[in-house]
């Protein structure tokens, strides 16, 4: 790959060893490696993963207002897109490191859309990455889905009163009995536990926080919130346990 490109690179949930060979190679060959910065301008989780593979001088932070509210995201995406477009106009290959996979609840999606809106002929591609749900399943031995089961994937970044539709979908999915993955619910873990309890599925659920990072936990407390980067997996009745990660 040469010339002007924007490439979204999935860097997995947090463990630098879970990048694909293609992801590492793409980061190494890029002219510019961009990462979403935290709200205070410091390194975010994606940058912490990238640091194991790329020298700091090649990394450029984009102002993505990670963890901020919706009113902050639009201006942050606009500013980030302006930086990327300037690199593309100069003929550079730009990678954007995103946690998990670039096409699943990823920061790459709004950035790529804005860059495309400004430069419709820009070449944009992606490198897939391992998701937090896959990592959690591997670490706990829980299975995401088997046979003809339908897997429900729900983000719960806001409490029930702030996101009633998704919480209703969660209740319905739990009642249906199939496997369920919940993202971003760490701050509302008590409400999620109540929903699991009402459905009689609390004992089946596994929870992982900051997977692959230095603060990883698989034994979150029962009576309080958890970090934002928490994933909950509720296996279906047909899913056997297969053992945890080595």
C-alpha cells in the first residue's frame, strides 16, 4: 500500500499481543499513525496498545473527546477529520488505531464518514481486529454462540432512563434465552445486574473489565459500577464452557 490512504486498524481490546500480523505490518508501513486521545489530551487505550509496536515519534493524537457526551463528539470528529485530510492531501498514508474492530462500535466509523464526505475519492480501507467479546469468551471459556443461536449485541453507554430503547431490547433478549453481549455498561453495572436477575440469568453471565490491560479484572464487585471498558457475556443455554485462556 502506497500513496494517500486512510486505514482503520483494529488493535484488539487491550492486549498488544492480540494484534493481527496485518495490523502490525500496516502500522509499520504507514507515514502517520493516528490514535484517538482521551478528553484531557493524554494517551487513550488504543495508543497504549500501539506503543508496543510503534515508536512514539510516529504517533499523532487526534482530539476525539473519548468518554465525553454527544455534544462534544461532533466538533472532535470535525477537527480530527481536518488533520487526516491534510495528511491525505499531502500524499501520506494515515492509519487510525481503534480498539476492537474498526466496524463494530468503533471511533473509526464517524472519522471515515467525515473524511469521505470531504474527499469522496479518498482511498479508505480497514484491518479487522479482535473484539472484547471474543477476548472475554477466550479468557473465561464462555461461548458466544453455537448452532442456530442468534447472538444479540447491545451497547449500554447510558443508564435506563437515558437509553430506554436499548435497555428494553436487553430485557427482551434476556427473556428470549439466547446469548447476549453487552458493551459499555460498566458504569451502570448495578442496573444490568438487576436486569439479569429478573431474567434468571445472573448466574450465567461473565464480566470482564479493561481486558488485556494492566487493570484487567474478571471478578468485578457485585455492588457498584465498573470501568467504562467493561464487557458482559451471557451465554445461551446450548453453549458449553470450553476452558479459559492460557
